[in-house]
């Protein structure tokens, strides 16, 4: 039983790593919810949970979460830069059309 649960958790984390590598964020969120569900069920069985390699799984999951956080920060910066660039282009067009700001 413990071996099956450990294999399932390992398989789930492997799929999550592949989804993150392929930037399949929705799939990653779905898989993370599935992992959370399994861990929630394990809370009721502490003796079973104690026999699983939880430290390794926590480490792998932490790496995935860090990767998602980095991606979110990069995306926020990129969107901010795009917004600033559009604002700069709009101001430039106003200067070209109207000879200055309104």
C-alpha cells in the first residue's frame, strides 16, 4: 500500500514537472489540486504518511512552485514593460500629430 501511494505521488510529481517544462500551466494547476487531495487524505493516516518519502516530495513540489513563481514574476514584468511601451508610443503619436500633449 505504501509503495503504491509513493509510486502515485512520484508519478504525479513527474507529470507536474513535465507540464511545467512545457508551460502547461492549467494542467499544472489541475495536477497540483490532485496532489493536494491525496495529501489531504493522508492527513487522516499519520502512520502511513510517516512511511512515505515526504521530504523528497516536498522538495520537488517546492521547486515546481518556485518555477511557477518565477514565471509569474517574469510575466508581470513583461506585461508592465509592454504597457509602458504602449504608453510611450501613444505619447509619441500625440507629439507627432498635435505637436505636443493636449
